[in-house]
């Protein structure tokens, strides 16, 4: 399928609207899946971009459920390409999909706290401009793998760590979470506790689960050397305690990053995509049977 890529430059420092970008969105060929890029945040000289993918037969009169993906890489590196196959799939199922770049140590000399601030900025940006972007602000799912799963989980559970100067009247909270071997416990028994410093209770999703936590699906390999199964099971227990849904899927013979094996036999990629599809359908984000 032919894609038309529209590059849209947006200066957040001087404008809070998407009028120029909206013009390009309106010019999309609605018969085909469309992809375009825009800048959602500027920090000093750093422009952070997101890539939005719209389904074929896009209708300007419709508001679409949306899923936003955060790549993994230990908050040190990584690329938005990681979740491109998942983004392409859910665009075919009628969602707007979003691949988000954020600050990492290797490129920006930053910490996990800056990555979290960027993730929350991205969700807030989509909700702030939901009308222009044809997004349903009440159906924004956040997803990611490993450290990206951490960012998604933070967007669902942690109430602080927003970028200074942002409009906090616009929520950065995701409505649902899709987490692949997520780093969602940063406490003394969790991952990278020492790296988080004294503020670890703020940045650890597992320590911020409260009543009203968004419905969540978690995928984890039983052979994961970074995220023990017990961590995921404890997370589910905490979700159950506040009466929030948490579907936990554990896979034998699977290690860290197992869900990205689409380059080989595709077994775990297909399994996790199908379960995610069914999960989102149960929340009324999608209709019909999974196509995978």
C-alpha cells in the first residue's frame, strides 16, 4: 500500500494550535492509509516528534480510538521502529496509531525522569489536539515494551512528573494500557531502583496503583531475565485489590523482548497482537474479529 508521508513542523513555543497541521490532515487521501509526522514538544534545541498513522477510508467526521507506542531500550536508547509492525496492524483495524520519540541517555544525556515527562507530554498533546487530529480523547491507549512499557504504565498510574509549564488541566492519563514485558516496579525489589534515586516512589507504577487505574493487559515471558514473573503477578494482585482489570499473559520459553519476533516465525508477535486486539475490542475500541 502506498503511503503519503507529510512532514509537519510545529513550534510549540509560539503556538498552541494545529491549524497549519490540520490543513495537511484534511488533504489526506482518505481511501488509503496515511502517515505523517509532527513535532509534539520542543526542549531547548531538541524537537521531539511523533508519527501518526491513519486507517484507510478515514472520515473527517469520525473520532478514532488511538494507541500510542513507546519503544524500549532501558531509557538509554531505542527507536520508534520497534513498534512499527504493531502500529501498522492496528491502523488496519481502524485505529489511529502513534509512534513517539522521547529523550534517552545516549542521545540527550538524560535520565528516566525526562523520558517520563516526554511520555506524559505526548499523551497530553494528543488529548489537547484531539479535535484537529480526529482522536477520541476518551479512548487513548498507551503501550510500550520494557522501559517503554514503564512509560506507558506511568501515563496510566503516576500522577506527578509532568514537564514544567504544561497545562495540567489537560490530562496526560491513558485510558487503557497494553504492556509488553514492562518495567513497572522500580522499588527496592524491582528494576533500576538505584538509578531512580530518592524519588523512586513517584516513578514506580506498581507503587501508584489506586482505585480507577486503567484497564491493563500485560505480556511477559517466563524466561525473562529482567522482569521476574513474581513482579507481574504482584502487579496484578494490586490491580485486583482496587477492582481494576489486569489481564496477565505469561509465555513459556519466552525471554525479554519476545513479542518482537515478527522477523522470524512470528509466533509470539501474532499471539500478543491477537490478545491485544481482543482486549481492545472488549473495551469497545475495536469492532469485529482480529485479522491476525
